[in-house]
């Protein structure tokens, strides 16, 4: 039996948008070899996209709140200072710890963070190894605990390359016009030299291990692309307006050179492995290379991360890997479970990721254990209790590099201030992790603690996140309060508050005002997210053609955002262009395979096309991906199955069958006959949900049949559970707040709009002959919106009953209603007999006899 071997290579910030053109020109042949002989796809990142956090998630299969690495720097073990993040921060076992426990041999080179080196079965060249001084007069002492085992120290310490060893021959492939640079004023060559030397050191150690050691698993991490992007991406083609022509011409080749050099290092590693080795090349996030690049970074925590894109890259080849096939839905937390599965080891149920089974030609069902962290035994872990004495971390070089790259600010001269700020940054990062996981309650709890910190801390970033959470909770007054706090704060950062302002306006029911804000933004600069927001509002306002144009503009500016394609698919469904809807839904799924909303809209489009079998599959997928919160998919799947059954039975039944716990809703515009229908149902023996707080009067002499909580359904719809197997009156504007987990039979009362408005005018003590035209238009749009809403909701069936018909031909109406509800126990005679035609007042002139 052949021995399983896996080589994992991390390229920080590598992005398909830059790789694609280079592959087409034949300038990255090593990566092309992997793609041609394996699988490839997007790699979705996490929030916040800070590299030490992300690469630890790769190694553990867990999100940062679980694994404990929360930033670039941390407090020292004695809590009296700060230092670059170390392996001591990690509180979950990594893939190499687990493999050690199971007797496998692993090599680790440059992983961030991996210092101090862990005593695994194999070799660890930690991330402290390559961090050397740029000053030739200063010694770069390599701590003994930077390498494991210690007997490898002498073998590897001399493989380090120093920045001052970089020559013009090394620089010119990246900056052909380097001689034009004044190095006294411009530090660009020094930056390139440092990053180049560091990554060459990593490569030297990696290739030495590949040539001279036996191993089962090996992981190598390079920050080459990421660090050069932070310094030189603003010069990458196409030229940005605020970059000078001379600087553009001098530095435009640096990024392309970084990718080509990385590919050359990959080519050498591929030469040193055999065909039985599985190779994975991946990045933790992408990097903006178009119009969204930032020339001058704002003064916020880890500002360069603002240019990190949502998607990194992934490519793999090996003996059991499919060939030349794109795979979808990959996330950083999926790597560790996939590696465990590759080694036939169980996956921890406490891991947030899942094995990427789609990449294998043949794959058995994965096995699971509760947690690798709870097992006893030798996992080659660091002694956390001894961390204070064991870390030799006077690492000014690493701190300076992080400062120069903009990931951290230069620590305050007062150590107390630096410690406080670091504590706050780490807590804020944790809050952002919870925010990314949609655990809004925990995130908010931390943020509310942070805004109570002393005045020297800039609290504007905390308020920004609190606005996001308030909007998620639909607490618009709270969001407005935090927005005001930012505007009144003394922050040095200029925040773009347009999004927050518009979202608050939209939440408070002013879509046209929100749209005006977004259109003002878009007139200044094209922005895909703003176009998306414009599309959402136009969609909400039932202007689907305008929404379609907005979503198309968003896709043109950023074609790999799944939600833009999903939104456009929904537009096409509403426009009746179902084939186009299917196409964009599929594109959305290709970008993010595990996207329940995209599978749901695919199901809607296929159902409209009559492809019920595939529609059912799409709904099943949406339900499976989000079983707790996607009841609509479950109901839609059941509806399709019933439609298939009806088709085969040829029963002629018009409505879906009566459902257990269904809710009968009587709706319509105010004064459209809803009280009459509620009275008919009550007389027929249908249970009514009413508190009878609103008493009968001259406008409704037989009662209103209302239930007070209905008026606050937009804030709280949990009371709907009380309406199961009953009838409740809910006016038309509130229907959209129904909980999608229930099934509803809606009897929608219609009436001539002139009569409705006239009746309302009398009830309000206004002149009944004065017709408010804006109100009439609003009602017409509302009625149109109800029809569209009903069509989107699989749990909703609706019939229309005209008020005039209910009064003049009650027998026909009762027969229709009873058949619709699906209950044969209602007293139809009682329902008919309760109708009083004398109550048909405020008739429109055109219907009077």
C-alpha cells in the first residue's frame, strides 16, 4: 500500500484575478500543472481577514473565537507588555498536533504563528526563523526555540538570507527601472529586499526538508504576495488616477513579479516530491487589484486588510484528486477536516469546517469524534504554564515590519496605553468574529463593554459595528443613536456613513429617501455594493427592470460576488424570464456552493418552468444547508411533491390540501370587508384569534374581530403560534411580516378602491367626496406588492373574495372559502345567514343600482 503524503503550501493573499491572466500567458507553469492535473476553486475568507487568525483557522478547522489567535499582536505572558502573536495564543490542537498523536511525521515551515516551535514528530521551522534585521551592523540572533528539534538548529540557521544580501540582479526582475529610485528618500527597494530575503529563507528551509527528510505531512507558508501587495498594489495596472505616471512605470511589474517568483518556488518543490504526494496550494484571502484599491490608508486598526478580497484561491492535485475540475464552496475552516479525512482520521464535531469530499475521485464517508482537544495523550503541545520563561521574544524586527505594513500602529510610549489599546483591539477582533458568525448577541455584549472604555480609545469602530447589529435586529432608533455618536466623536478617521444612514432610512420605512442617498453616492464613484443596495430598494419598490439594471451594474464591477447573481436571478423570476433566472442562480452557486438563498431561487425558477423534479432537488438542497432557518425551502419542497401527486392523480383539486396547524388569515385593505369575513368564519365554527378589545361601533356594528398584537407584528411575530388552526385578521400592509415557518390560507378581501377610501374618509371624519389621490396610488401599489409577495412565499395560498360578492351572493362565496380552507366541518348555512346586505354602505357611484 502506497504511503499517503500531503504538501500544503500557503500563499498569503494570492488572488485568481491576478493569477488568471498570468496563467493565460504561460507565466505560472507550475500552478497550471496543478490545475490541469487536479481541482481548483475560490477560497472564502472570514471576518476579520487578519492573516495570523486565518492561518490558524486553516490549521485547526475552527473559527478564531475557538482557537484563540485574535490578531497580529498579543499581551506578553506577564501582562506587562505587548509582542507579536505567538503559538502560545492558540488554544486548539492543529493538524500537526493530531498527526503527531497518531504517529505521523510532519514538517512545518514559516507558519504564522508557529513560534515557539512545538516538539512534534518531525521538524518545525517557526515564523521567527526568517525575521532578520535589515541592518547589517546588528546581529540577528535566532532563538533556540525557533527550531525543533534543537539538533537541527545549526543545519538551518545558515540557510537564512538577509536583506543586505539582495543584489541588483535580484531586484531588477521586479523593478526593471530600479536605478531611477533615490534610495535615500524612497524605501521601496529596502521593502522589496526584506520581503524577498524572508521568503527566500522560508524556501531554503522548505526545500532542504523536502530533499533530506522523511515526512507524511508538510506545510509551508509564504507572505511574499501579501506583503508586496501592501506596498506595491497601488502601482499595478491599470493605473490609478492618483498615482503619478513615473511611479506607475517604475513599479508596475512588482506584483506580477511576485506571482511569477512564487510560481518558480512552487516549481522547485514539485520537482522534489513524488507522484504519490497530494499537493494543496491556497491563500487565506484575495487582494483588491481594480478600482477599489486604496492609495492612502485610513488610520484604523489593521487598515491594509481593507484591501483583502472575500475570495482567495485553492488548487490541489494528487493520486485520488479529480482532474481539471472546478470545485465550489470552499472555506478556510474546511482544510483541517479535509486533511484529517485524507489521512483516514475522524473529524472533530467541534470543528467549524467540513471535509471537501467533492475534490476526491473516490471518497468514503467521513468519521467523527466529539473533539480532538478533549483527548488525553501526547499531542506535542507547548507547556502553556511555562510560557513566561520560555519565549525569547525581543522581536523588534517583526514589530517594525507589522508597523511598516500598517497592520499595527507604533505602540504608545506609555506602556500602559499600549497594553490598553492592545486589549481593546483583541476584544474588538473577537466581537468581529462573532459578528461574522452572526452571533450578534455575543458581539454586542463585547462592543457595549468597549464603548465604556476610557476616552483615549477611539470608539468609532465599535459604534460602526453596533450600527450593523442594530440594523440586523431592526432596532433603527438604536442605530441612529450610534450614528449620532460617531458624528459627535473626535475620531480622526473619516467614515463613510452613507450606507448606515440609508439603511436606517430604509428600515424606518423611507425607501425613496434611502434610494436618494445611494444615488448620490453612485454619482460620485462607481461602487458595486452601492449598486447592489440600489437594486435591493428598487426590487422592494416593485420596480424590477430598474432593479435588474442596478444588479447588472454591480456584477459588471465585481463579477464574483454570489449575492449579486442571486439578486439578479430573483429579479428575472419576477420578470417572468425563468431561463435567465436559472443561469444567474447557477452562477451564484458556482461562486458559493453552500448558499441556501441561491438554491431557493433556483428552485423557484425551475418550478415556474415546470421542471418540478429539479425544483424539488433545489429546495431540498436549500433546506439541508440551513435546516434551522430555512422553513420556506421545506414547505416549497412539500408543495412541489403535492403538485406532482395532483398531476399524477389528475384529481382536478385547485388548492393544496388542508394542513395541520395551518393559519387562516383574513386580509385586505382597511374597510374592505375583513370584519364581515371574520364574522362569517366565526359563525361557521372556525376558531377566531381575537381579544375583543376593540368594540363594535357605527362603522362596524357587528364587531371588528381584531387582535392587538397584530399591530406590532413587524417587531414581534412570535404570537403567531397562538393562531395555529385558527383565523386571525391581518391588514394587507402587515402580511410581509408573517413567519415563514407556518402555512397560511389567506382570504384576501377586495373592494372597489373608491368605496374603500370613501369609507375610510367617513370613519376618520373627513369629507367622503374628497379622494386623496396619493393614497389611491399607494393602495394600488400595495395590492400589486401583495400578489408578488404571495408568489414568493411557498407557505402562502391566497384567494380573493370581493366584498360586493360576499354580500350579494354569499352562498357562492362560502362554498369557495370552505373549499379553500379544506375543512368540511364548517356550518355553511350559518356563514351565509349572518350576512346583512343593509351594511353595504358607501357604495361607489359606478356600482350603485
